[in-house]
C-alpha cells in the first residue's frame, strides 16, 4: 500500500504560482504512473495531469496546458505540480493519485 502526503497548497492572488508536492512511501514509487486531480466545491473530481513511471511523458487536461507542469523525482519518491498564472477557477482541493492510492488533498484558493 502506498501512503501519500500532499503539501504546497495555499491562498494566492490571481496570476500567482504555486508548486504542489506529493510524497509517497510504501511500495516502490518508481513502479507507478502518477496523477493529479482536483475537486472544486459542488463539482466532481476532475483530471489535471498524469506522468509515466520514468517522468518522460506527461498528459494534461486541455484547459490547463501551458500553465501547469507535472514532474517527478523518483529518488525522492515525490511528484510535483507547478501551477503558474493561477486563476480563480483553479480554486479546488488538489489530490495526487499513485498506485491506486489517493492523497488527503491540499487546498488551493485563488482570489481575483
């Protein structure tokens, strides 16, 4: 079982940047692809980005391409989500998913 701990969320103004981290423990981290998802109030959880096991390939939700960048450091058992030019509509709880496990979520709030 993989255990995940997310960090890096916060409250920022529109246009700011945040970098989320998701640290994994348990099974071999590098064996799994990873993903970020988000859930805004009153909405369903939606896909944000995914990365393969080596970190060589990433996929993003179409609406987020160019602003969000996902990466991973297998030596640190950590995946990251760099979020730039944040907008109020990016406000949500952000979750990482690795090996079938979900993190607890980290709140991102963007004010205009």
